[in-house]
């Protein structure tokens, strides 16, 4: 009885037609995942090599799963082989990890002939990704911004700036003041809280039009702005 526990199971063999079907299907699924990633990606961390990695990982995983089959020895052998490889690539966006796991999961399903799971799973995940993208889940509009303003000290009208601030802002905090161009210009950075974020452009335009102002810009985090 105990000998059966350690007995190597019979190796699963694949016909050449099935091998080709699994690899081609994994390649197509990888392209779909890559397309979804490109279409729904936001921010500045886009990488073409990562997109290609999604396609390659899906197809490669299906091959690996067919190699392993139901052989426990092969599974441990591949784990040992992959442990030699050191992956030093840093994932820039935590969302990319989900796409990596999706490509990995689809490759595993196709490599083990779980075609129905792969097909239904791909449809479900495509719908989920599109819904999350279209509804912008997790987006938070902030009223806090940074105002970077340059002015000529001799022509600066402090009372006019205070009037504009009272009109558009709930609160403001001076973060930094510095002199530039041999003291001809001064630069000040405020942390501000707008009363109405929709009027941010109008606010900046009024600041720029104030006497002595050489330039002004409003800065916000990429997590809050498209």
C-alpha cells in the first residue's frame, strides 16, 4: 500500500495535433490579454516589452504544463530549474501583476487541456477588466493641489492675490519661497484646497492675470488626474 504512494504516476502524453492546438490557443489568448492591457492602461509606466511578455508567458506556460503533465518528478525538476533564474525586473504598476497572473492562469488551463475553463475564464475576465476600466473603480477626485507661482517683487500686488485666494480656495499653505534670476523674480509654492475643483482653470487664469505675476501653474498627482 505504501509503495503505491511513492509510485510515479503514468506520464501523460500529448498528440502532436493537441500540442499545436494548445500552443496556438495560448498565443491567441495572450494576444487578447495584451490587447486588454494596452486598451485599459493608464499612466506613464507603459512598456512594450511587458505587453510582449504577456503573450510569451501565456504560450510558454501552456508548454510547461504539457511538459509536466501528471509527473511529480518533472514538476519538482522544473521548480529547481526555474529557481536558478533570477528575475530582477521591477513591476512598476501593481495592476501589471494581475495581468501577469491572468496570462499565467490561461496558459496553465490550456496546457492541462482545461479548454472550457480557459474559454469561460477569458470571457469573464475580459468583461471584468472592461467594467473596471469604464467605471474607473477606485478613482478619487482631490481638492488638494500644488500652486507654483512666479512674481516680480516690485510689481506684486499681494491684496489682489489674497482676493483671488479667498474667492476660489478653502485653504492654502505656503510650502516654499525662493529667489531666481538674481533676485529679479521670486517663486512661491502653495498647497491649496479648491472650493470647486471644476474651476481650477479659471483660478489659474486669474492668478496669471494679477499684477506682477510672471507665471503660475497648478500641479496634481497622476492618481487624481487623467
